C-alpha cells in the first residue's frame, strides 16, 4: 500500500513567513495555483485510488485539479491539518519561528509530551494524523486491495513530523530526516507499507514536484524550510 503525501501550494502567509495554522486559513497565491495545476500531469503515471485533503482551504484547492483529472472526490479530514502554532499563531519573528521549529524537532527526537506554547503536544498531533492514515488504509483495503495508493494533501510541518516518526529508520538519530530535509510547496513524500512491516520511506522530494519553474526561493517559509 502506498501513500503520496503532498504539501499544499504556496500561500500568501508562506511568502510572508508567518505561522498561519488556523482553520480554514488562506487560499493560494498565483504561483500556488500553478503548482496545484501541475500535479495531474506530474502524477500521471502514478496509481491513485483515493484523494484526501485537510480541513484547511489551501490543501483543498491544491487537491482540486488532481481530483478533477482523475474523477475522484476529495475527502476532507481535519486530522490532516497543520500543526497548530498556539500562542505563536500569525507571528513571523525569528524567536517565534525558532520556538515552533524547535518544538517540532523535539517531537521528531521522541519528546512527544512536549507542548507547543498554547498548543498541542506531539502525541496529540500524531494521534489525529494516525487516525486518518488508519481510515485511508481501511478504505484502500476495501476498494483497491494491498496494492492501493492514496494521495494525502496536507502541510509542511505535519507531513515532515509524521514521516520522520512513523516512516523513517532515521527517527532515532535526533529526528534528522525531518529537520534536515525541507518540504517546499507541492513537495512530496512517498511511503509504503508491507503486510508485516510498518511504513517505509520510498522518496522525499523537497521541492515542487512539477519542476524548477514552480520554485520560489525568495519566500520565507517557516513550516517548509530546514529546522
């Protein structure tokens, strides 16, 4: 079974470097819409049996072109939303961003009881994301079998956390995978599971999978850049 974990397209808050994590959140920039529009062609050779997106608007807009091209309904799940910034919401100063990133880095290293200031613990975040993954697995098992594949359109920080803790052999080494590997807008992480194994990392494309023309290196992006 395969999961294609795709970050949403660029938002105005990504460009401004703000910790914008509330629901429903912003839409996409012009570049973000181009990034989303590139997904159907980029993923044309991939099997896709289901498409899920978070409860945040940017993920749903990103998923829409792919869903239309495949004639698949997007299933909205709140458990895929971004890691809440709590007291740091809508801040973009260096101290706030460092606090947000360092908290997630501690989670990646196994300190899951640590809480974001005014926000969730790492265990809280993983529990609600795990619940969606379990639902996806059950649905694929019923409709597509062991070789089924689903796209989950979600967010930079939560995807990096989940892939590091749940699908990385490197998770015990200071969470190195997630904090040293960025995930720009429409970057993609691919994981697979076998009948007796947990999730295994197959690939981590940190930049937009639609190609270099969709990269914005000028943006300050606290949830997608290296921690």
